[in-house]
C-alpha cells in the first residue's frame, strides 16, 4: 500500500509538471508562462523606465563609441563615427523594440512559419516557397553583399540585432515568444533580403492574368477591350502631367502577335479557378505623395508630403529613426529588418514613395513533357527545368516536408494542373522579386543625397517593387519618377495568361532606366502620385493596363492646383482630406433616378440624407455609409449576373469604367439582369441596388440612426500582427476617410505613416504613424501616436545636428562602447 | 514547530532557486524538503502550497504593481479573467497546488524509509 501511495503520488506530480510544461493547442506551456519569475509578468513595463533612463552598454564587435539619444516619443537619434557602427546601433535598438515583428515577417517571407506555429501554416509556407521567395532573397543577397557600402550596412545591422538577441534570456524575451512557445534565433543578412521580398510581394505580388483570361474566354476580345480598357474612359490625372514630352530615343517595342490571346483562351477548356490563398488586390494598399515648388509655398522652399497606405498593424510597419555619421544625417522611417531610412529627409533633400503598380508578375502556361516535370515545351523543343529542394520543418512533427520546386527560365512553377483547390494549367511566375539587385543602395544613396543629381543616381540602383519616388531639395527642385526595373513588353503583354512555350511571350528586356516616366520642375509647380496611371497613353511603353482608381489623384491635384502660400499645415489638412470625388462624379446621376421613382418613407429619408450631403466622408456623417454601400451594391447588380461565377478567377471592370457607363451609356445591355425574365433598365438597377444597400445596412446596424455613422460602419481597427491576441489590438478608431479618399482609411488599411517636410536652410518636418515605437504591448509607447493620428494631427520631428544638442524633448542617452 | 520551519525552508529555497532555475523547481523543493523532514501528509501538502503561494503571490503582486498591470491586465483578458488581480490569484493557486502535491509525494516517499527505520529500531 505505501509503495502504491508513493508511486502514485510521485507519478501524479510528474504528470502535472509535464502537463504544465508543454503547450496545449493554442495555450502556451502554462508553468513557465505564469511563473512570476519567467512568465508574462516579466514583460510588463514600468511606465517610461524602459525607454527613458541613461545607460551605458558594452557590446561586442562595435568599432567605436556610439551615442543614442531618445526623444519623448521613443525615437532613437543615433550618432556614430562610422557607418558600420551606425547600422549596428540601428539594428540593436530596432531589435530592442521590434524583435518579434522582424522575426515573424521574415519567417512568413521565407516560408518558415510552420517551424514555430505548427501544421496550420503549412500551406502558407508552401506558397512562399513556390513563389521563390528564397530564390529571390538569395540572388539579392549576393548582389547586395558585392557592394562594399551595402555589405557593411548588412553586416553591421546584423551584428547589432544579434548583440541584442544574445543578451536575452527566457525571462526577458518578448511576450509573443512566450505565448507561442519558441525562442528568438540569431539574425542573418539574408533576413534583410526576406523583408524586401515580403514588401515586393505585398506591393507587386498579385496578378489578374487568370481572371482576365476567364473574361476573355466568356466575353471575347472586343468586349474585354471595351469593359477593361487600358486607360480610364471617364477621368484620370496621371502621375506625369499630360503634355510632358518624352524626349528620348525609344527602344523598339516588341510587336504584337495576331490572335495572341485567343490561342490561350481557347486552349484551356474549363474556366480557371483563382490561385489558392491568393488575396485580391485591396484598395487601400496604395499611397499618396506630392511636393510643391517654392512658388506655391509660404516658406520660399519646396514642401514635400508622403503617406504610404498599408495594412495597419501593431506593432506598426514603420520605425522612426535618425541616423547620423560622417556620411549622412538622415531622419525618417525604416522598415524593421532593413537598415537605413526608406522615407525621410536630410539637411538638403526630402523624398517619399508610393507604389507604381507596374505589371511585374506575369503567369505563363507551362506544358511539361511528362509527370517528372524534368522538361517543358519552349520554342518547339523540350527544355530542361531546374529543381530546387525546399524543406519545411513543422513544429510538433518529427518529419519535415521535402518538396522539389520546379524552375523554368521564366521562373518557378507556382501551381500544377490537377492539384487540390486549383483548376487550371501548370503556371510559372515571371516576377520582379526574382531579379537580382541592390534596393538597399538606393535608400542608402538617398539617405546621404545632396541634390537632384544624387537622387537620379540613387534611383538607378533600384529594382522593385517599382515606386513613384517624389523628391524635393534646397536648390528649389521638385521631381517625381516612376522608378524600378520595368520589363519591356508589347501592349497588354501579361494582361492575360501568357504562353510559356512561345519566345515572343518572354519579357523582352527592360525599359531603359533613364526613360522611366519622370518629370522635374513641371510648369504647374507641383508633382504628385496616388498610384494612378503613371502617364497618359502617349508614353511609348506598356507598364500596366490598370492602376489604382484616379479619385485620390484628382482630388490631390485639384487641391495643389489651388494652393498658394502653402505651409506644412496645408499639407497636413490635405493628407486628412475626406472629400469623395467618386460621389461628386456619380451621385447626382444616381439621385436623379431616385427622384423619378416613388420611394417608401425610409428610402425617402435616406435619399434626403444623400441629397443634403457635402460629399465629405466625415466620421459622424451617415451619408457616406449609404453611398459606399450603395455604390458597392450597384456594381454587383450591374456585373455579377453576366460576369461572375463562383470559384473562378474574376475581377470587376474598374470603377471608372462602371461610372462611365452609368453616365454616358445608360442604355448599355449590361444593366439588364439576365438572371430574370424581365428586362431591367438602368433606372431599375439603380433603385433596386439602393433598396438592397439600405436593407443590408439595416440588417447590420439596425434602422437608420447614429449607428449608421460612417466611422462605425467603416469600423477601422488596428490589429496586433498575430491577428489573434485581442488585448494587444487598438481600441476602435473613430475617423473619416475611405478607399477613394486622400485619407485612405478603411477597415484594416490606411495611412501607415504621414510625413510633411518643409525644406529650407533648416528642414522642419512633421510626422507620425498609427502605433508607437515600442512593440511591447505593455509599453506606454506601444500605441502612443494613435490618438493624434486619429485626429489628423502630426508631431514635429526632432532633427538633431549633433549628439550633444540640447532640447527639452530629449529624454535619455545611451552610450554604446566596444567591449 | 516543524511545519513552520518547513514553510520557511521551502519559501526561501524556492524564492532563491527560481531566480536561476526553471519554474518546475517549485515542485522539486517541496518534494525534497517533505521527504527529508515532514511528519504528516496534510501538513506536507498545506505547508508546501502555502510556501510557494506566498512566494508567487508576493512577486506577482510586486510585478503587477510596479508595471501598473500593463501586461498582467492584458493577459487576464486573454484568459477571459476579469482583471490582473484575478489572474494573480489563479496563478498563485495553480503554483501552490503543484507544490502541495509535490510536498505530499515527498511525504509518501519518506514513509517508505521511515517504516523500515522503525522496524529496525524495535
């Protein structure tokens, strides 16, 4: 009996300890997690103690002493005596504030999430591997490491991150590691490349090729040309002002092939499904930037603005930093995981970026010789493929998944005929993310640029994702360049699926960098971009057939046109502009149809709200909720019956094309709902969709009342990167805006950084992002800038000249000494 | 008197050893102490529970207070508990129970030897 008691009780305790030492599903191993000595308790932050206290650190592999001064929003101002130390310190403080974010994002890019999250992320990882993210990162690492300045930056940055990681213990690692039950691993330079690949994927990793091929198949070339034109039919205000001369010697443009697209459309019998796990292009992944010349400003110098729109997350996409070395003194935002400043300013220049949205991802139909995938058809012959082994380790499983990725000369095969959840041919991806280059060098050169020539030179190193680089300097220059390596193609090449066996469908080289769309000091006195068409149709090369809808650009350009004596505050107001060009364009026409229709009392009330609306998507207005819902319902009512079928790759005609038809082609056959025996007119569809919109708002938000306020319907929220830890999310955001407004705030996307720079003898700059410098949810600096962002305010950015500058906003000093 | 001394031995040893060793030392210490010098199963359980609970409650309270609940309140929400305080008591209880059962196991293992000793004596 006593043996049994002893045996059972010891067994029970061992079982209990074991059960508390391992994770159960999403619940972390409770023992270490709840222990006050090692668990989450240790991640609480004493308000302001972590960020604000002088410190002296002795660190390995530093070359000289570095001084870091922290200001009141937690921005590190780094003063180093050489660039290696500069990036070392940047790596160290970025890791201090954002380690888990950097880890997660590079893991996602590398297809290594399953290693720490288990089997639920295998498909995501497989997709990253198939997309060739690793291949792209490797070729980019090679070219980046071969240039001394970028090599030094990558090595310094890596050493700094590792110096931080090395002094962590299981007690001090960030809370997310404790919750997910894994430990930080050492940083390597290729992880910086993975961050760049991830950005390229976000901004230039989607293709409409399958959707357009389906449409071509069902509608025919003429109708597709009509409904999916290569340039807006109603209105546009391109990045490069209309009339800008193209004074360069054009490269010959590849000739079109007769019936090129029909061949493919016919050869694939069934309709193609969308690529599994591919997300459609969201409106809200775009950006604004602009600059005005001295003639329009009150300061006598140019002023520049930039607000990149991304998914809004906590921690934020951006991290503010000032970098000072004998080479440079630059301030701006960096992407955690990449050394240097991506958007910012220095003593002499300021610059910003928006996405060009060039078509730099094309899909090719591949015909393999047999099931071994060893050879594929090309130019009438069989060509060998290359194999690249990828291994996905899975947490909680002893076997890792081994898969051979097949590479053609176009690029990797991303989908195979006959595989699960996919109906279509073998697809190879030709993608700018696989092109070797040194994007870092562009930012490095911009960080220390002194003038326009430096800016133009810096841009030549950039590969992709192509960006509209806006620029202003102290010598009164303003400029904008749609910049990146842009493939030389025939018109519409890659609008549809391409034939991987036909040499004429290959990319035919590149548009010469000097011929990328650009303008310097245009007579109108301002430059701007909002992801719209780079140029009007007179530009000799094909970049893409569709860009972001033109409304933001039109509004920005109208406002800039009218601006005189502008200041930074005029720009701040424009960044927060909620005026709806879309409503101005289409609402009067739509309301006319309602006016001639008898309406029920509730509809009448909604009609009156719209009629008296100032067309501003402000937070407290009800009209924008009705209009946005209605516009969406109307688009579906017009197109779904003819064009849409479930499970197939599909895209709607552009908003511009739809509005053009409503205004100028009221008798178009597309208004009739072919699923009903009756013959509907435009008036029927407009009225029906109005009722549908009101009904669905009522279902979601109750009868019309303050619950229909735009801020509540839009429901902007900023989620923690895990998307699963609710207590780490922001509180609900109350602001205006919308996808077609300059203030492009939507449910989960929006201005991820707002910056305004007044150039001059002393630059004055303002900016913030909806988050905070610290990535620790317990830090007072975790979301300290959200409240001001929500109100549309900006912080002045503290630009220091020297390490011993005096300023009331400076809180603490760190001295980094070599060990 | 013996239980009180045991309480302080466990308290001091777990407090110190947890600074360097993993969390499961809160089971090892009560087990060892009770195997060494406990005389009653109920006391072994209660003393171990009380000693580790004291340490955890004190340190958790200190961490919770000095950080103004900045992390503990959020984790409480994650575990659907009303507040960081509620979390603190739940955590303390759980740590205490682990220690209590370990102490009890220590007592039963001690009994294996104690009887043999008595037989030998008489």
